[in-house]
C-alpha cells in the first residue's frame, strides 16, 4: 500500500519544493485525505493468478 500512496503523490506532483519533513508530512496527509474523500478506485495491474505464477518459487506448494 505504501507504494500505491507514494505513486499517487508522485503523479499528483507538487507545485513547490517542500522545505522540511514536517511540511512534507502535512502535504502528504492533506493529499491522502483529499483522495480518500473522493473515494477513487485503485487500478490493480496484477491479479492473484498472475502473481501466484510469478512468485511460485517464493511460495512453493
């Protein structure tokens, strides 16, 4: 989920440079709250069947 949140923030872009970690945290929190209020869907690029095939060596039967 962290990768999804990071990707969304990256796609939304920032109009200014963030001066410090606290400002970044506030900006990210504002964006997350805004996105959650819109209730936008997640477009999953993979499905369980594909993932099981690709990760079979990590999760043997």
